[in-house]
C-alpha cells in the first residue's frame, strides 16, 4: 500500500483546526492490509489524545451492521425479504391498511416504507423495540408504500430488530453480540452506551463558530430507540472489519463466515433510486448507499450522532475501503479532502464534485413553491425575482443553542428540472443538494434533502 501516512496526518491535523473538529481516526483497507492512524484529541476539555483504540459513536452506520444480522436470517431460511412484516410480527399495524398488510423487510432496508417516525417515547428498557412497534399502530404515511425513498432514522431498522428479537428469542443487543461481534472477534464494538469503556470513549463536540471553537455536546448519546439504526460504537479497525466482510463475500478477517456470498451480492445489487442523487449517491441498496464515482460503483455507509460522525466508503473494483470516525462535524468538505488525498495516493478513483448549476434552465417556479414538512422539519420554498429560495425553519430551542436565527434563507440553483444546489448561508455549512419532484398533480409533491423526504403540506 503506497500511502504517505506522515503527509496525510499532517494535512488532517491542519484540516481539523480549519473545521473545528477535535479528532479523527482514519483507516484504510487495501488488498487485505490495514493502515490506521488517529489525529487530535478525544475531548477538548481534557486534551487527551485520540488513538486508533479510541471508541467513537458510529451513528447510522449501525444500519449496515443490523442489515448484516438480518441477512443471516435470510441465509438460514427463517425470513424472506419480500414476505410481509406481518408474517413475523402478526400484530403489526400502522395507520394505512395497505402498508400494514404489505410492507416487507426489503421496504424497511431500502427506506421506502413511507411510515412516519411516530413511535412516541418507547423508553430505555429492554422492550424498547417491542414498544416502538406497538406505538406505531396509528402512524400515518409520509408517502405511499414503495413510492419514494425517504430515510427512516430509527423506526425502519427498529422493526427489523424486533423481527430479529422474535425469531432469536433474545434482545437486539445480545443478537448483535452473538451473531456479529463475537464471531468476528470484535472486542471494542458495542450496541449500547453501557457497553462502552469510558476511558476509551471519544466525547462528541459541536461547533457554533470558529472563534468559539468546538464545545462538548449537550447530548452525549442517542436514545435507545435509535439502537438498531444508530447506536453502535466502535474503533477504526473494527469498522474496517465490517468493510472486510462486505469486500470478501461475507467472510471476516479472522476467517469466520458471517453471511453467505449470495447475501452480500443481494445487499449490493438490490436497489431503489434516491431522489436527491448528488449528495450521497443515486441509489440505495440493502443497508448501503450506492455511489457513482466517475463510472465506478462505490458503496457507502455513514452516520452521525449529536457531536460524532462516521464515514465508510467501499470500492470493490479496487479491493479498498476507507473509514473515518470523528468527534465533531460532519463536514462534507473535510471528508472529501481527506478521502481524496488517500484515494490519489492509492491510485484509485476519487470523489466526484457536485454538479454545476445550469443557468439556461427555464422553470415554472410556481410548481415548486410551497411548504414541505414533517414533525421537526419544515422547508418553505418561494420565488423571489425569478429565483427560488428555501427557508429552513429551526426549532426555537435548537436555534438558540446553535446561536442561529430560527429561519435561515437559502438560494436554490437549478441543476435540472428536479435538482438544485443550495449554497451555504454560513461559513460552517457545506453546499447541499435538494430534489423537489413528483409533479403528478401539477405542483411538486415532495422535497428530498439529506436523504430525508418531506411531503408538501401547503
């Protein structure tokens, strides 16, 4: 592996300061060999250095782990991805009759169930996923079943976890240990905050301004409801062990078979389109994002908690995986700069730039104007002097903590009839992409950004 680690470490240290991120642990798996290093501090208040053994929160990267465990049930013939959830959870019900009867595990893995995250407060006890399933009996549809991709932060994978619990007869946390962590020989990966060695854990940080610098997050862990979709913690080497399984037809670095080669192929090849195709990738597979890097297919799994961030990119054509865990961010520019430095050294394909706006497009702006919202997220799209503008409405408490106004205005620059660039309104922000689409009724029905879908409400 021709990787100039000292040079990259120096560049990462400079970028950490530039973006206000306290530390990063970075690992590269290439042709079966691992290079790993860490830069920065675990906690800005203690100044303790991060190491390759520091444990970070992986956020929604957890979903890939849960998908792997679920595919073991498929291998065993105990579940079918296309059978209704009711086959395994007979009392399963949501507000929509069709979704209640027809939603399948594949829908949940794809994020196409359309079910709103209306699971209430299921608590922190061992029955949390059973309670979540019970609590959604009247949950409405954000969109019709299978109609569009719309990311489910917690609920979709909690339902998958409940199927695992019913079939295995044990709680999800124990299933992950017994099915994945122990067989893979992972000693630093856990599914619940109580399993984390506090002396090795990174502290999450937020940044409100570069002058103030990173501050310790006020929310040091996600609720247990996010477990199957967001609560795994790990080290950089053990994240790469999961990548190894995906690159090596289901076999772990220690030689143990975790899932079948056919299940790995199914995870990668079974896909649905993503409306906002530019920020992460044009398709979503089973627990993985599918990216197109200059014609090469790359698989991604990312995650964020409130103050920590995880990135993993898998390049099968180059037999390569790159992972990064940070206790700050996320910052898209930071990730792109670090990964591209590594990719250039390896002589592989690099991350493509975002598209360029097309000023020649003529849009009927009235078709896009309106309010698009879900609980906790509201976007107002309006036309002003021939330009589309988006107003993000923040929760007042969130705005006060972040020292931001509760209404933030952005310009939308058209890339196509349905896709837009959204330049940042603050130096700490990245350029985002937005899809406004589905003109079945004349006006757009949905706004999709950061993988989330928001239906028109007005």
